[in-house]
């Protein structure tokens, strides 16, 4: 099954974009989706934009939507929370703080649709950019805050190092598990307690490995003269691809604002 | 002229000495291999030379500056580049060009963009500058490490079991690249493989934290008794010669496989 949030390597314009320009574009798209939500026209607009974006990124949308089935309980909860707490003048029934009405049902459906659209957009972002690229984009974007003595560089270094270690440690965890299995260890029984107990022999070597790697990294950083107070360079490679992407995202945002205006005037 | 003077140093992590009364001098543009088995203190020595571990007994002078002088430690580190064993544990930035710029930024060097471009070009990674380092292949990761070291333009290069995660061909390629890039520098390779020490100018053999031999590769690596004492496997050609000797076939001393081929060819 397709995993939401998994990176899919590729050479599409969305893959090749500068990390910061990508974050800026997607931020505008998120804003556009939020603004456009609420009216049928707005949802049609957002779905159309989403389909074009998935096509541009060469990412198939069907598996992403299919994998959202796993979140059905989450969506049902959102629907119920909104459907039963929406005040209405013509409720089907009303009891204590709960009100059930056609307005509530429509509001609940709109919220679920908005969450699905925003999740799909977020899934697209993580499909065309690695976590490290996203962190890098955020770091460049937040760089001006370092002039206010906010430790953006250190924080982003910590985050990017932590993220980059996840696949390394995951691979080591897998090796440790296989090694334990090959030496006769058996996965725990069906009870949660048994499963938790069976993880203990795997956790200790994994922690030791993580500490060893952290030790090696600290030596490597010190050997390269690491100095936390240094202000790192911020490099933005803003070419035609990035300019076009940001322009299109901005246009979509403006179109969403206009659509919202039209729907407000219409109602 | 780059120089390292190790003067009667001893070091302990708490239980027994890892290095004991060790002294040697290395200077000029040459390639020195420090050879020893696991636990012989090789990697500890690298960390002490760069001031990464506190030295209490004896002294190490790098380009005439003591590693005990905390005020000068930055100067020492600026003149030394270390490439450790596992590249995955050394990448600090999410993009290759930033990782290459990490050292120059720390030392507040100028024209960092040019330095990065030159360094990546020297290791044929110019097309990979926007890539996430962790997504590179094994050989590319090693070249990325070389680029990071090259960027600080060091006088001294310490290779701590570097490239040992590559296959034979990959390692030879990296050795050739290092030899080509830093031919005017002092290179010190740490290794447990005698075969990898053959091409160096000088071999220092460690055993139990003590120096037991210091000489040319031919002097040190052809001495099977010395290598056995250090628990190091002799080079391939030396092992073949020993096997033949055990079977009563005597051939002249050889060090490289090329020499062995030559001797066996003429043996008829």
C-alpha cells in the first residue's frame, strides 16, 4: 500500500525546484486551498489545481487517495464533531449541547473535504521533496529570524541531522532485528505486553548504535572546526523554474481569493 | 612544511593505556601509514593529533603548535582534515554543497562558493551539488567526504580507516584520487590492512599502543615476525612467499603482487 508522506524520487519540475521556492509555492497553495474551501466552486477549483499539480510532479494520485482509507476513523470523527456542534435554526433534533441539522451535515462534509485536500497537498510536497530538503527550505525561509538572535541555524542543523539519521537507524534496527531472529529470538505473542517485552533486546543495541553514531558525528563536526556561533550562508538558486512556480502559485492564491469574494457576494 | 611531532605520549580511557610512550616525527610531503590491529590505539592517535581528545601525558606538535594549547586548537584543526570511516556519520548538512561548505564556513574563509565548486569539481561531483548526501552511492559519499576535506585546503590529511567500506576497486580509486589531490601534503593513513599500506612512503607499526616498527614498507611489511607480533596479516605477496617457503620453495623477498608475478614468471 502507498504510504502518505513517502518520498518518490523523480525529475519533474516539482522535484527539481529550489528547496525554498518550493516551500514558498506550497505555502501559497495551502493558503489558496484554505481560502477556496467552503463553496462548491472553491472545491472544484482546488481539486482541479491538485490534479494538475500531481500530474506536474509525476505522482499518481490514486494510491494516495486509496491510502487515505486508513484515516477513515479520523475523518468520521471530524465529520461528527462538526455535524453535531454546528448551531442551526432548523435542526432535525437538539439535545443538551448537540444539534443535528442539514447545516451541520454540510459543514462536516466541507471540513472532511478540506482536510482530504490539504492532506493530499501535503502528501504531494513530501512525495517530491525529502525531509531534509523541506528542512533546508524552511531554514532558508526562517533565516532572517537569526538577526533577532533566534538560533535558526542551530535548530535547523539539529533537525536536519536528526532527520538524516532516521533512515540510517531504521536500517540498523532492521539489521539488529534480523540478527536477533537468526539467533533464535521470536517476535512477541499477541498481547501488547509480550510485544513490548520482545522489543527490549532490540532497543538496547539500537540505542548503543545511536550513541556511537552521535559520538562519531560530534568528532567529525569538531574536526571540521564546528562553531555554533557562525552564521551559515544562505543560498537561493532562483531560476526560471522557480520564478514560474512561485508566479503560478501566487496566481492560484489570487484566484482563490477572487473565488471566495464571488461566493460571498453571491450568497 | 607540514609536520607532526609525537613526543612520548601515553593515553588512557580509564582502564590501562591505549597508547604508551609513543614517539615519532612526520614531516614534509609524504604518505605515512599507521598500521595496527583493532585496539592498537590507531584511531585514538588520530583524535589526539587533532586535539579531539585531551592529551595529558607527553605532547604532540602540529606545525610546531602544541595540541595542549587550547587557544591554538582552531589553528591546528584548520591545518588538518580528517576523513573518518563511516561517511553516513559525518554528513552535517541536508545538501551536498552546504556540507562541503561546512568547514570553510567554520573557519570563516572567503569565496566559499568558488571553494565549494572547485572542491566538488576535483572529485567529479559538480553535478551532485544539490543532492542530499545520504542519497549518494558509497563511492560518491567517500568522494563527498574528500571534497569536504579539500575545501579547507589542509596541510595535513588524516585518513582514519577511510574507504574501508568500499570494495577493493573502489578503495584503489579513492587512494589514487587522494594521492593525486594531495600530493604536496602530509597524508597519514590509519589502517589494519598491510596490503593498503604497501603504497605509502613509510609504515609505522603499532601493537598494544606501542610503536614496534617504523620504516619503509619493504622493511616493515616484509617482516612476518613483526607483523605477527602486531597481530596484522602480512600482505598477499608476503603470505604467498611464506607458504612457498613452508613447502620448501624459496623465492626472493617480494612485497607487491606485481613483484610476486615477476618472480614466479622468472622462477622456471
